[in-house]
């Protein structure tokens, strides 16, 4: 089922999300599947639960264009950053029409839980690392508006609604 995506400045996007507890609520697998449907329909590379109105620490990653099956991460947390800081253009499904350059470390080590509550650790680099960092920012209430160093599109759309942390001029 396709869910409605919350759009900035919806305040749920600024609220740090709650840790998900185990045993998992019986609704959770269904919610994850609905988030898969939603991110695929929107042609996005990732989606975080606050973006569909649930303030919980759940993200989904959709890099199917790179032949990586869509997946979800429960309670993901970055443990270490590594590699060079790279600048790349990012957009966000919650901030339509706005794009800008965001600098992020290339490599991350992160932990997460699966639907059974089992803890895993993993590493990522490249686009995967960038998307996971973007989605984990969402569950911490952080948006690309806080990190864009230079707008490439749509700066006028955010000018009047920038957060106090925003670095955009
Ligand atoms: Co986003």
C-alpha cells in the first residue's frame, strides 16, 4: 500500500524518532512492506518512517537500479565514519524540487536489527553509505536543508522556511 509522504515543514520531520522495541509489533512487517511500496512508487532511493508519519527508527533503502534488492533496517546506528568526505547532489522526497550538494564521509560502519530483533553490524561505501546516512539523519530529525553547502535547484522554495540550523543562504 502506498503511504502519504509528509512534506517539509511538517514537524514530525524534525522530531528524533523512537527506538523500536522487541518483540516487534505485529504491524511492523506490514509497515515495512508499505514503505517499500511507497519508496518504489516515488522512485526514491530511501525512505525513513517519520516521512510517512511514524516517529520510529525504521528506514528502507531502495537501490534496485543497482541490482540490490530493497531492504529495511530497524534501529540503525552509525558506529564509525571513514574514508574521504565526498560532496554529492542530494534531494529528499519530503522536500520536493529542492536539490543541493551535501558533504558526507564515504564509508560507514553501522549496526541495525532485523525483524527478529537480531543485531547485525555491516559496512557500506559509495551510494549505499550516502543513502543510509541520509535516512539515519531523518530518524534524528536532520534534513538536507541543514547540510546543503550549495543549492543546485529550488533554493527559492526553502528560503522562507529554512530551519535555524540551515547553512543555505
Ligand atoms: Co530524505
